[in-house]
C-alpha cells in the first residue's frame, strides 16, 4: 500500500530528518539516499524498514544539518581507513605475484577502491550517528505504518463490500438453478415427444436421461464452495500476518469455481450473474496486490 512518514531527531545542536515513501510493489524493495556522514550505515537503515514493512517499493531520504538550518551538512573530515588500505595493498601485491601480472597500482586506481575513505565529524563516535539514524528512521516508519493502516481500513471495507456482492450473485445463481433445471426437463420432454411420439420412448428411460442432464447442469456444489471461499476471504482480511498471499491463492480457487458454474450454465439470468462475479473478482484481485 502507499504511505508516507517523516521523522526528525535533534541532538547536540544537530538535526537529522528522515522521509519514507512507499508505493505498491509485490515484494519489499528499499532504496535509500543518506547524507555522507551516514552513508556507511545504510544497511542499518534498510533493516529498520524491512523488519516492519513486508511489501512495497520504499524510498528513504535523510537530510542532515545544524538545528534551524536547511540544506548544508555540518563540516566533516575525510579520513582514510588505513587498515583497509593496507589490506587492499597486500592482496593486490599477492595477486600480482601469483599470476605474474605486469604494471603497478597507481593512486587513481587505489583511490577508487570502495570503503577506503569516510567522512567523520571530529569528536563524534559512530554510535552517535547510528543512534540518530535509528531514531529518525523508526519515527518515520511509525508514521508510514499509521498512514498505511488508515488506507488498509478503507481497502478492507471496499473488499468486504465486493465479496458481499459476489455472495449475493452466487445466492442468485443458487436460487435460479432449480428453476432452470425444471424448465430444461420440460423442454426436453416436449422435444423428445415431438420427435418420437407419446409412446415411442419409455417414461423410465426418459427420466434417466433427464436425471443425467440435471447432474451435468447442477452447480450447487460449486456455489457452496464459492460461498465458503467468501467466508474465508473475510476471515483472512482480519488477520495481521501477511494475508495478501492467502487472499491471492483464495482468489484463484474462487475463479475456478465461477468458471465451472459458467461452463454449466445455458441460462441468460445465470450467465449475467456469472459475468458480474468475474468482474468483481478481477477488481478484488487488483486490490489484493496492495495488501501486505
């Protein structure tokens, strides 16, 4: 589901703001844009979001500056991670010897290696930045979830109304089905008697043929299953743990039942209801893709 949340933390004259936006997506996909002072903690920010959001394309944007100022980041110092640099050099030299490679590692190549340089604000520990990031992102996610819950409540009402519409149409099919079978009986009797005469076919044989036809036309079993699926659908809507996958599977079963009913129908009134049910199920399917 779509949603938006913002969190802000002020500490020691510095302010970190975090904005989280979510749009519909089948899986949980998180992208983050962080200030340079927090770049090395991106994995921590992603984990905070992924622990609480199961589906959606989520974008995190953080802003960093002095309290009361916008835009400019606090002054920092670019430092070299000497341990990482030494290890890189050891591995490159070992690689050169092992494979008898020519050439030297120049400054341009060496400087392009990842995680060699980091921005640090003098006198501040990594724990300071991690704590600020956690608090700001968590606050933004709290608001994001609140907006998604509001949307979810409206979505639940819409889906419940559509399921009630499906149930009403299935009830109409069940009510019409026995009458349709009786009408088919009468038409079949009239046609047989018109073709072979009153005494040309034993009544018992005619009744057997009518019984077989009735069995092929009877859709009561499918209607009962479809109504049971509607009950389960409403039950799953109230579950808190990832009902989206269950609803997707249930919709497949509901479509299977209504397709079977449609294949058995040779009655205009029933066919009209079958079409209405299929349309509602398609609308429900589109909405279910937004449910976590």
